[in-house]
């Protein structure tokens, strides 16, 4: 028998001890509940029914009560909304260093908070933004597609999260991209925000026609340049205060566009510092310009990503912005009383490849395949949300509305005169091993009810084809809308790219899915759809 050296024995023993320590310290994996078989509980006629978790709700309530006693005010809420960042872009979702754009700040929040793997936006940015603001799907709030070049939005007549929180005593601040309409009734200062600093439209309308690479026929023609300048849309970064008028601050040229995320970061940081001295909780809605095309990195970040590519440089930049906001909260003593939710407004914009993000799923921005709607979703709250959690429970960005109402202590302020699609997910986020309260995720392709998901199963009855021969870069806005005679049925665990429909082998689930679609469609009988920004 060979003699074993003492050093080898020590090394082996050390490894055993470390393994044992890991087993003791690391939280045990919790088996996720089967949402498919969980019963639904009605909340109200105008509310989406929920899966109730009474013990988890009690645990979340206890945490909130203890926090209010400690801080003497309701919790702060920070929504950090990125633009066109795909599910696979941040490091904690498989991107980061792997794809040439490290995201250490996003990754840190995911590691120390809750990482959602089935978080859903709408297929494009404006519908998502209005859904966050109202807790309602696009067919209800009316913004079915992005308003372009001065078009009005649809927030008039809506009850927004900013209005509810303002009424509850919150300071409400919006910073960055708005893009829910340029008409006065849809502007941020008229829908609940105390202050707004950003721009009103879509990112590319300020710069695309100024760029000689994309629009040489305009840049090289003074007459065409004047034609665009006469177009009726706001071309400035603006500021407004509640009930006031929009004030033009600075015309957005290409050089100015490269400075916007840095200026907006400074503005939000100043707001956070002021709030540290206030007895009012705050709602900060911080929306980045990056990574929407066309990406013009700030000089401090230009060429600084390992990929040395504009999209990747800007992703590194907005990750840095998030880090600065979190650092400010920590330095001012507000971090332990602030829920931070990090997400994106839709999947990557593939038509602008390679100036775009990445998703491992089928489809992209503009369609209802997973790649168009499934986005990063990270909830972080130090000392409240148990670190290291990952959940595939369903979370829709409409849930931010109802969850925030509960956090603010005003769940009764959720409107009763219109249908609310958002579900209160407070217990999901705050309970140590919380389960989602949402059973179904509904997919809308503008006016078309496209699909429904429950558990790992997705039933698709209409979608946009992802093949076309008349576009330079295929993406979610390309192709043709198709209606499937018998529908398609996918198991997203076995087939996340939605390439193998096996409806004929899974007919036993047909009643559950068809019934869900039918009940959802019936809600529009008493609460008719609103079509403010649509395609006729």
C-alpha cells in the first residue's frame, strides 16, 4: 500500500470540512409548487384571481410592520427600467463576461436578492411602460404600440401608480425615457409625478436622421433636414413639475445623446440624497436611454467593454449607473428601506443587429414568442428579501402596480371601476421561500389574444412568423401574423425555443388552457378594450 503524505491527508480533510460547511450554510433547495394544480381565489370582479399563500402573506406582513416601526415611514420603491435589454444580456442570466459586457452591479443584486426567470413584459416598450404605470394590459390602457414622432399616448383617464403613491404621501420622481405619449394629458407631470427629467419620445427619433451612416439622404440634404426639423415632435431633453408645463432644456443631438444616461444618473442621485433628509418615502422611476438603438456610448465607456461594441459599452454604462444609485442609497442610510426592481421593457430589437441584445429564446421585441416578452427581473431589498433566491414563478410587470400599492399600505386604492390585471406579489417577493401568486400569463399581440402560459406549458393560437425574405435583419417586428387552426402547445422546460409543438400528445391540458383564455376574454365584455395608440 502506498504511503499517503500528511499534506495530502490535510488537504483531503479540508475539502471534506468545506463541503460540510457548505451544506450547513447554504440554504436547502425548495421544491417549487405546482401552479398548474393550485386553485384560484377570486379577489374582486375587476381583479385577476390569485393563488393564495396565507402563511407567506403573513410572513411578508410581519416584515413590513417591523420595517415601518424601525424607519417610521413606508418603504421606498425604485424601479430601474432598462431599454431593449434581452433576457440573456446580464451576467446573472448567462451574459455578462460571456458576451463581452460585464454587469457586476446587476449580478450583485441578483445574488443578494431574488432572480426571476419567468418575468414578463409586453412585446414592445410603450405598452410595457403603461402596463407598469396602470397595472393593466395594453388592450385596457390603450397603448398597443409605441407612439412615434409626436403621437399622443393613452394615459388620460387612467389611474397611475404615481398618482396612487403620491396620494399615499410619497415623493414621486420620473427620470429618463418616458415614451407614453407627447400629448399634455399623458405627460408625467399630469399623471402623478412631482418632477420629471428626461425625454418624451422614443430614443432613435432624436438621432437616427442626424446620423450620416443611417440617413445620408437627410444629412446631406439641407431641404430634407429642414423637413424633419419642422415635424411636430419634441426634440429636446425636458423637465416638468407637477401640474406645470414642459420646459425644453437641451436639444438632443448625437453628442448630447451620449451624455443622457450620465446626466440622468446624476439627477436621480441628487433626488436620493434629498430624500434621505425627508420624512416622506419615495417612488423613483428611473428609465435608461441605453440600450435602445442607436447606441452612442459616453466617452467614459466608449470601447471599454471587452466586446468594444456600442451596445455592449452602453450595457456596461447602465450597469454602472445602477451601481451608483445603489451606492447612494447605502451611503444615505436608505438601502434597507428600499425595494429595488430591475427589469427591461421587452426583448432585444433584432432588426438592428448587431446593435442589439440577446435572448436564448425564440423571437424578439415585437412578438409574443418568449424572446419578445420574457425579460430579466430582479427584486432586491437588503435584509428583507432572502439572498440567493431564484424562482421560475410567473411575474408580470403589471404586478409592480398592485404590489407597490400593498407596500405603500394602500391596497384599497387599487381602482374598482376598471379591470386590473396586476396581481399583488408582495408575499412572493418578501417571504423567505415565497411562491408566485400568479397562475396564468396572457400574451397579447396588439389586438390579438395570442397565448397563455401556466406552469411550464404554453398554448399559442396566434403569433408572428419568424421567417421573411424581404428584411435585412430578421426580428420580432418582421414576418407575418399567423393564426393557428388548432393552436400550438409547448413545454418551455423541454423546449424553451418553442420549436416542437406537441398539442396532439397533450390534449389532457386542453380544458385548463382553453378555459383560461375564455375567462380572460370574457373580462372584456364588462370592461371593454381601449384603443388609444393602435394599428387600424
